[in-house]
């Protein structure tokens, strides 16, 4: 099942991103290597980031989000995890 993770940046998010970006991307790369990363990237308006992943359960997606370096290090002040039904592309 697919899940959308939205991370909303806190006040220091943009300043902290460069410091914690390598472990954040390394973690996403591992998920990509497993075929579970659909897409990921920051919002162009610097409000936060979007990650779409495939996992077996909502609990697994929430755990992945909570353990992300951007959450642990305070870049994201708030995260949302939602089940996602992809319609297109097929």
C-alpha cells in the first residue's frame, strides 16, 4: 500500500537541512533500493517536503516517518502520513 508523508518545516528547517541532508537521503536511498520509494523531494516554496513510499501498513509508514533524520533533528516540526491511492500513471 502507498503512503504520502508530508513534513512541514519548523522555523529552523532551512538552516538545519544542509547539515542533516546526507543521512536523510541515505535512508531514502535504501528504501529506493528496496523498490519502496515512489518519489521524494522538497516543496519549491520551502514549506517542507513530500515523500511517497510503499509499505505493508500505516504503522510501518508512520514509523519510517518518525525515524527520519529530518524529524529526529527538528527540521520537520510536524509530519502527516496518509494512505494514498495512485490512479495515474497506471
